[in-house]
C-alpha cells in the first residue's frame, strides 16, 4: 500500500494507524501547493479532490477521506481492536466520534487557517471550537480514550487535528483532560514513529 501524505495535515491519522497495525506501506509525500508528489507525479491524477490523505491499495484502487481510510485499515487487523466489529453498536459509536471530529474539530480548525477572514469572524470560529473542546474536556475527564479504556482510530484522528492548535496559538491548558489526553497519545511508539518519519521525508 502507498499512503499519500503531507506534513501537518490530517493524513497523519492514517499514518499513525498503519504503524499501530504494523502493516507494510510506502509513504509518498505530496506538496500541498504544487500538488506534485515526491516521485514527480500530479497528485490530482491520483486523487482528483486534490488533498491528502489518499491510500493506494495493492490492486491499484485509491481510497480517500481519513475516516474511511482508518476504518478500512483497522478492519484488516480486527484482532488489534482499533475499531469494533462492523455492524456492532460499538462500531456505530466509533463512526459517531469520527463524524464529530470531522465536522466539528477538523472543519472547525481548518477555518482558522484562512487569514483572509476578518478578525471578528475568526474569533467567532475560535469560540465555537472552544465549545467543542469543552465537550471533549468533560468526556476525557472520565475516560482515557474516546471509546473508553483502549486506543482506537478515532483517537489517532483527534490527536492529529488537536496538533493544529499550535498554528493558531491555542494553548490546551484551559482543558487539562484534553492536554493530558494528547500527551498520552503522543507518547505511543507508533505515533512517535509516524512523526519522525514525516519530519525526515
């Protein structure tokens, strides 16, 4: 498999999951501005949407959208427990978390990258994002991970998008459970390996 990624983007999430599952894969870096891959191809021919992540399977099929990719990967190694079995109530809860992260944290954070927006508008988006952080603070004050006692693909995704706070000068000290949660995930060997690999590619 090939994972098309760009540093400091949501493609870190499937990268972490690939390493957590100990699956064989190749990393292909994408320049987010030029849309050219590290091996000289036009990334838009691989993913016409033009953004990472994209996973190229052994048979040549391309899978896009992080929440779909991480569930696909977890199902390749169900014994790891990174995703509950398809069709179970727990799997529906996982999908609920993935959708929340996509629509409320990922999309809510991405808006803050748009410096063309007036400060007043950016402030409104920050406050909305902070309300979502309040919800996560309450949730993670009572359990170690989003799904309970064990790490799941949803945690890889939330960890990834929380990492963007540094770009907006958002300190997580206001949400101590969220700060501790991120530090806990950051210490995982697979997470460290993914971060090192993306920093040196």
